[in-house]
C-alpha cells in the first residue's frame, strides 16, 4: 500500500526557492547575511522543517565518524582497503529534513524522510557541491567518496537521502514511479536551499555549483543537468543508473542475468554466451556469483516493484531466486519488453534524454557487473551525442573498473581496480573545464590499465 506524500507541496517549495535564487542578477553577488542567526553554528535552511547545527573541528570523516556527524553504515562497501582521504577541515555542519510524510530514514531516530546534510567549511572557495546517494542509501553515503575530497578544496557540500531509503522505497508515493520521481524533486529542493544557506552563512551566493554522484546518484546528476541546468555549473557522475522507456535499463539486464547465471553454474551449453549477450563482460565472470547472490535480484526487485507493482500481484517485490517458469510473479521470468504500455509509460516518466544543458563528465568501469557498461554508460554517451550535446560531455571508460570499490578487496587478483579515485580526478577535471581560462579535458576515451606499481586505490589518471 503506497502512502501519500505532498508531491505538489515539494514542487511548490522548490519552485519558489528556485525563483528566489534565479532572481539574483549575478551568482557571485553579495547576498544579505542571515540577521536572525544568533550563532555561526546554526544557519536557517529555507524550506526545512527541522535543522540542527554544530561547529566542528573537522567536517571530514576523520572527524565526523568520531563526533557522530556521519553514519559509516551509509558508506560501507564503497571504498577499497587502503583508501586515504584528506582531513582537518573546520566548519559548520547542518543536519535536518524537509517536510515529508514517509518515514523510511531512521537516522538520528527522526524516522523522517527527506533528510539532508550541509557542510560549510570555514575556508570557503565560493563553490558548492550537491550530491545524491547511490542505491537506496541515505545522505551520508558519499561522505568518503565525494564530501571529504571537495571539502578539502574549500567547497561547501550538500547531500540528500533522495526522499526515501532502504529496500522498500516503493511504499512511498501514490502511484508507480512516484518514489523515484521524488528523488528528482528532493535534489532540486536541496540544491536551491543549499545555495541560499551558503549565502546566509558566507554573505554571498555560490559562484559555481556542481552536481556529483554514483549509480543512482549518477542518474540524478544526468537528470538534473537535463532538467535544471540553470542550477549548476556542471556535473560529474560514475556508472549512473539508466532509465529508458524501451531498452536497455536495469529491468531487462538484471532478469536476463538471473536466468542465465544458474545455467552457467550448471555448465549448460550457451549459458555463458547468454550472459555476455545480456551485456555482462566476459572478463567479469569471476564476479558473477557475488552479483547473483547479493545484487542483481535485490536491485531489480526494488526497481520493478516501484514501476510495475502489478507484475507479482499482491506479493511485495516478487519471489527472489525462484526457478524460471515455476510460479507466477517469479523474478527470473520478468521480461520488461512484454509488460503493458502503462509500465513503459511509467518508466518513460523517469527516463533520461541525453539533452544535458551543462558540462558533464562520466566515468564507468569496463568490468561493471551490476550495470554493464555496454547497456548503460555506452548507451548514455550515444544519447548525449544524438541529442546534439556531445561537446558538453566527456566519457571515460576505465579499464578494469567495477561498480563498488569494496569488490577490489575480493577481486584484485583478476584485474579489478577501484573507481573512486577516477571520480575524484574527473571532478577536478570538470572544475578546471568550467573555470575562467578553462583547461579543456581530454577527449572521451578508454583509460588503459595503470602501470604496475601504481597506487590505484588512491590515484587515477584520465
């Protein structure tokens, strides 16, 4: 049973704040400081229902994991052992939430969705970075991946939980697709509010604003640059989730893997070829068992229940790991192309177009076995080209990269390399591309494996 949430209210608040932001003639103009603020450790966030602030000696995870201003469970599995992040960034952290009726996020024991975190470094470079989390994680998921890096450079940072979290996001909203549609609204809402919050804290609006994210967060970078380019200077994303009304998308790639992989295990003729035909790189075969057990079924069930709840009737998110053809609503039997037009229309409402309005850098690993590169990054790159926006896009295919850096510890012996350093290098490349006296980024290409002895856990050259 889906619960109602104030979609129109969210949109109205975001629109009002957006109008206020865009009403500023110059993004770098001095804004009126927040005269009502009695402490520099507490700044009002426009539209928020609740905000609490703290002055911290260190806004990076080196400090916040000890002070309780992050949640390590949000970013577990997203980095390789040996990753070294910067630290020692003094500033203000704001935690809070926007009005919302759903309660999937239990952080701070608030049991309230649309939670956010805003970090305002004491030594500000005039910029802002906005992020949405990967998968169904919450607002601290990018703290190691993005926040530490940009804070150390002087950027303010803002992240949202996207309006719903956890394995039952599909219970949010009134109709199929509403939970994911809310992701769009919550990012827009936070981007606008974070700009105003920075203006209140620093006395001027951010001169440049970037959107960054990975996986589901990468999808949101693409969506924001397509639909609200006026809010951003540019964006950087890693292995973004792809929704297209027809194909490919996660609703047809993952079920194909669920059908083929048990046959691979049974050594049936043609099974391995079927996996490769579905887009899964042959070189990633060592990782197929992990993804079968942990990721393919879980991700496709959550996404399918969100956009196509009628497939399994009264069941909630289907029947995991059922043998194909054994029961109605079996996950393995799902064929997106055969579903009713209404399902494709729902996905169409969430789909990307490639019509980006600001510079975008994409990085994806060639051994990505969750969102196969030939069915995701390669496709989106073509979409951008077909939309006539290729000059604003750079696409770097990272040889040996996979989807989660936690897999490096398990599969380094088969040539897997971490992707996080490549995302951070891409961010630095984007900021140079969009700065005064811009430095043109390298043309799109496949980045070869690093030379022997390279610290790929902490370095990536594009």
